[in-house]
C-alpha cells in the first residue's frame, strides 16, 4: 500500500521553498528555506474535498458522490499539527532566565526554532497550537475532520509523536473526569461518533492494545498477549482477530473501558518493569454503518444531489479510526535507561525508527518502503501511504535543554507532511439485510392479501344474504298486502251484487203482484151497462196507466240503482288498479335489487381477476410487471406470460359467470346508469378475452350490444373497452362476418377517425387488422372504408398502434395474394388503390421489429401479383424488396423476397435496367 499510491501524487506533493516572511525585516537570518509542506493548504479543513468540508454532506446523501468504490480515491495528504506544552513547575524554576527554544506564530502557522540568540529556523505546519490552545480546539483542528471522514466510511488515524512528557497522553488520552474541559481526543471522538450514528442501522466497537517490545497485548484482556497481526494482501487490510472487541453503546461505558485499559496498562508495565511512556498505546474504533444508496448519483452544478433512475440498494460501510499514543521519541540514553532497558530500547526504537524510515521513504518517493520491518509499521500501513485520512500531532516542550529532541520531533513532523494518502471508502452491498427486508415485506404482503381476500369474500357473502333477505321480505309483504286487498274487494263486490239481486227480486215480486190484481178486476161485473163498462174501462185504463208510470218510475229507479251499483263496482276496480301499480313498483324495485346483485357479482368477478393476478404476482417472486387488471387482460394482444395467470382463474370466473348469467351482464350494457354500463362493458371485455366465451357472447347478442355502445359513444373508457371487446371477438373467424354484417366496420372507422386515445386506437386497429385477415371480407372491407380507416390511424404514431396497422395491412395483402394465386383476383391491389403504398414504403425499415416484420411480409405479398409491380416500382417499393432480400434477419422472409423478385418479369427487367445483379 505504501508503494502503490505513492506515484500518483507527484504533483500535489511538490514542496516549494519559500523564504521566511520576516527574514529580512525582522533582522533575523533565515538560513534555511522555510519548510512548506504544501503551499496550497493552510488548514486541516481547507484541503478537504468539498463534500467533506461540511462533514455531514455525505451522511446526508450518498457516498458515491465523491469516491467511486473501485476507482481512484481522493488524494489526502497527512496533516501535521505541532503543539507546545506550557512550562511545567520544574521548567518555570530552572529555565526562568532562558527564553523558550521555540517561538510560535500561530496565525502564520509557523514555528521558529531558535538555534541561538541570533539565529533561528522557521517551519510551517498545517496547524500551530500554542501552550494556550484548549483541548477542545486541539480536538477540532486535529481529530474532528478525521472522525467525520470515519463516519463517512473512510479509515482514519490520529497519532501523537513527541518526547516523553510533552503531552501526547494529555492530548489523546485524558478522560477529563474532574474537569470536562480536559477531555482528550479519544473521549471527544467517541462523543462525536455516538452522536452521529443511529443505533438501528449502525454499530461501534473498540479494541484497545499496547505494543511493547514488538509484542501486542490486549489492554481489555491482559492475559491475551502476543496478538498476531493478520494482513489481507488482496485489500491491504490489517486486522487483529484475536483482540477483544467491545461494542460501545454509550459514552459512559467507553470511558469505563478506557479506564480499565489504562489500569491494565499500568499493571502490565509494572510487571515488565517499565513505564507507559515506553510502549505504544493503540485504540481501534470500528464503525459499521448501513444505509440505502445507489450507483448513479451525481452532483449537479449547484451541488445538489440528483438521483438517477436506478433504485437504491442497501449498502454497508465499515471504517476504522485508529488513535495511536506513541512511546516517547527521545533517545534511550537521555532518559537514563540501562540494563534490560537496552533490549527494550532496541524494540521501542525498532518500531519507532521503522516508522521514521517508512515516512522518510514515502516523503522521498523511494521505491522501497520498509513497512514489514516492525509491527507498528505493519499496523499503520493504511495510515501512511494508504487509504486512511491521517492526522499527526507532534508535541514539544519549551525547554531549551531539550532542543535536540524538539528539533528531531519537528523534522519528523515536517517529513510526515509530505506523505500523501489516497482516501477510499470501503463499501459493500448489504445482501443480508436486503434479503431479510424483502422476506419480511413479502410475508407481510402475502398475509395482507389473504386477509383482504377473506374480508372481501365475507363482505360479498353478507351483501348477498342481505339482498336476498330484503327481496324475500318485500315479496312477502307485497303478497300479503295484495291478498288482503283482493279479499276486501271481493267482499265489497259480493256485498253490492247481493244487495242488487235482492232489490231486483223485490221489484219482480211487486210487479207480479200488480199484474195479478189487474186481471182479477177485468173478470168482475159482467152485469154492468156498456156506459158503466166504458167508465169502468176508462178508470181501469187510467189506473193501468198510473200503474205503468209507477212501474216505469220503479224501473228507472232500479236502473239508476243498478248504475250506482255498477259505479261502486267500478270503484272496486280502481282499488285493484292501485294495487296493480304498487305491485309494479315493487316488481321494479325487485328488478333494481337484482340488478344490484348482478353488479356486485360482476364486481366480485373483476376483483377476483385482480386479486388472483396480485397473488400470482407475489407467488412469482415479484418478477416481471405487476398485472394491473382489466386494461391489460382485455387486450387481444395479451402478453403470453399472463396467459397462465388468466387460465388459472377460469374456474372462479366460470362459477361467477354462471351465477350472474351472461344475459344479465349483457342487459347491463344498456343500463340507465352510466357507471353500471362502464362496469358491464369491462366485464364483457374480460369475458370476450376467453375464446370459450366468445361464441356465447355473440349468440347472446353481446356483439350487437357492444356495437351499439361504440356508436352511442359517451365516454372514452367505454369506447376503449368496447373496442377492445370487439377486437377480442374479431379474433374468431365466425364472428368476423357478423361484425361486418352489423355495420361494424363503419363504426370502427368512425371511432378510428375521431378517437385520440392511443389505447382506443390500438384496439380499433387490432379489430380491423383481425377483419383484414378474412378472405371473404376483402371487397367489403375496402368498400366500407376499412383500409382508409387503418391508414388514418397512423396519425397516432404510437408504436403499438402502428404495429396493429402494419399487421392489418400484412393480413390484407396476404388475402389478396392468396386470391391472386387462386385466380379469383386479377385486379390491382386494393391497398395500392387506397393509397397505402407510400406509408408501407416509408415504414418498411421501421426500427420497431414487429412493425418492420409485418410490412416486410406485406411487401412480399403485394409483389407476388404482377399487376402491382409497376406501382411498386414507381413507389420505391422495389428498393425495399431488394433490401429485404438481402438484409432481413429472418431467413424465410429473406428468401420469400428473393423468390418474388426473381419470379416477376417486370421486377427482373427493372433490376436489369438498373444494373442490379440478381
Ligand atoms: P507524554 O504522554 O507525552 O509523556 P503527558 O501527556 O504524560 O506526556 O504529559 C506530561 C505532563 O505534562 C502531565 O503532567 C500533563 O498533565 C502535563 N501536560 C502536558 N500537556 C499539557 C498541556 N497542554 N497543558 C497542561 N499540562 C500539560
Ligand atoms: Mg504518555
């Protein structure tokens, strides 16, 4: 890794010498060029890539915006800050009279190292931290950018280098339990990490180790020492699989862990008879974050993130923050070591000097970087010259007594500034979480589907029962009322008839009695004189007349009475009429209810289609398109994948079909209610998609109803669905003549002329195309405008529609060529007559394969009849035929075209004239 990335950074590494700004004017002599590691950058943050500078940009959006997973990473130089420790008590006392050996110019990010009273060297760092710098500020400039990178998925390193007692542990490891302002980088880093991650998707775990005399010890489990370093040569990753890894959920437990580590460190060092300043302490924080991300995410000019078509997928990012508190950098003899300390010194120096050598090699772009020389350099292979974002803080003391150590520390820092890393994100596709999520989702959907299905069935059952109950209740109450009314009328009627009869009988008796008395009178007094007799007769006559008048009066009265009776009888009839009306109303209502039941059942039919479809879709693992019900199922050009699904529903449809009854569904096509009509036409269209139903539908008059519906156009949906149903019926040869006979072609032509909706036009074109395939209908189709209608439809331009038009033309041309071969047709093609040739020629090389195939076939058929040859030549069709015979990808069409060309004398001579070899 050290070697691999180095060569990329020739340009960015170039350090440009520049004289100290104060060289002349301050009177101070600058005898060395100012060390400028990278003049482009003056702060830790300014060199960050744009998306990094905000720190959270990535976390808000996506990783891929600035680092491709397998491509090159982002250049990132090692950042170096220098920190000066304040004078301690000893120094205050001992060096009171001496000036500090360093002078800091934090605003210029420079440090002057005094050689003597009149001479100093100036060095530039990424950050210069004075003795007054707060721990918070130190964290923010040194470690925070690294922590933010780690949260974004990069590896990161924060390392402290310096002489013992200059504040490395103070800077990194302070727990700050007494004074919270004292908290060091380890504690503050974890605070930021825990604040940023979300416990549902992310996790943090730490290992804490000590490297002493080339042995790695586990500070969280001291018994575990001599931990091996495992390197993955492929991805260049180092890991410590045997080190204790503790998952961190809260800050408290982390601080506790650091304290335990520190205790173990002291214990181990006591046992080994050393101090902690002789060993390197290494904290490793592993961050794992899951999120949804995509490949195609780019920033546009405004820096906004725009997501392109691809769906998001689950990704995991694993990154690692390594915090290294190095052993003191001073040479051993100076701190008074002896005895076995020398061995130790070698080991300490082994790791430290190997680190120095690696950094030198990297800074000088050397061909060999000796990373394998020590455990420390092996552990830090990603931190220097690798893919991590690395910050180094070099700590110095103020005392002139340690000038030598301070100088070497500063030079170490200067060299480290030249090391370029190539930051890369380690991101993987999170298959596990995706499959887990999908499984859960699938199960949920399946359960929900079952629940809905059951609820729906229950609901239909309930509505059915309710409707049946209501109907029978109404029937019963109506029958009761009718019966009552009838009985009452009958009684009244009988009563009046009886009265009338009684009166009649009475009258009769009266008259009989009168007649009887009259005849008695005539027989009396034979001894009376003629005059008397005359008088008597006169009297009798008068009496008779009177009686007759009375009788006539009586008859009149009787007649009147009879009339009255008749009237009352008629009154009874009015009642009956009223009852009839009620009965009619009830019957009407019953019919309505029955209609409702039919609608509900047909809705059930519809929903069963859709539910089955959904179930099939789910069972199929969600592959392919979700089937969305009617509009695709009614299509006569249905996708073959759907066929199985539809077949599978046959049983349930058949049941419903029987329950509802075709006649009733067809009757609904003429319902007064527009919604019912729409609904019914959809159901009929669905049924018409099944070959088995087509005959039944036609026999039951469904075709006529559909044609009527097409004519009485009221709504685009109705028209589209009706056209689709007709197209389905038109697949069946027996129906084709019927459609023509009922004037279907002119209706379809009318629809073709004024419909705008591509779906409708596709259905109409499909229907006409089906009719075009019928030999018997050829002449009629032309004379009734079928071909013109097809050609009119091309204005729509939708490829599906055009494909139907092309199919129709091919069908028609085929019928014509068949008729020509059989000798029943000798005249010019009706297609050419109706002006189809220009469109055919124009679209013969259409990029949509279905359109092209149909037209190629149509051209071959047209060409088979010699009488068409002249028109075809002048219309440019010959060229297309030649092209087809050469380039068509289908062997059969290609050879058909060739045969056709060769067999036609007209074409042959034209080809000869054009000098085209054939
Ligand atoms: P190192 O780890 O480099 O050997 P330490 O961190 O142990 O050094 O610091 C040595 C002493 O100096 C400690 O007592 C520490 O508290 C003190 N010290 C170091 N840096 C500072 C500072 N910036 N401000 C105050 N005291 C400091
Ligand atoms: Mg220390």
